[in-house]
C-alpha cells in the first residue's frame, strides 16, 4: 500500500501554509485525492511533483520576468 499523507502532513513536508496546499489541490495543480471532505496525498506523487517543480506551476515567478529563479515559488 502506498504511503498516504494528510493535508497537514503535506503542509509540513513542503513548508507552506495549509491554505496553499488546499488551493493547489483544489485547482489540481498539486496531485491529491479527495476522500469525502478530506484530502489525501500519495507521498511518491508529492515527491515527484517537487522534483518536477510542480509541473510548471512553480516557475510562475521566473516566467513573469522578475528574474527570480526560485523553482519552488508557489505564486
């Protein structure tokens, strides 16, 4: 069985507020699964998402031309 994480655990793992995790999951920008009213995340999917810099979502700051090359910017 795959290791499942709660929204709080993903928030701690990525070091971002729970509200950001909820927003990204709701917008399907972060891989997650809704079970009833609760979100669950497969650890391997979250780790792959981080390795791929959010599949393009994290490059918003750099793409805007502000010179910020931070690949984990979740703007």
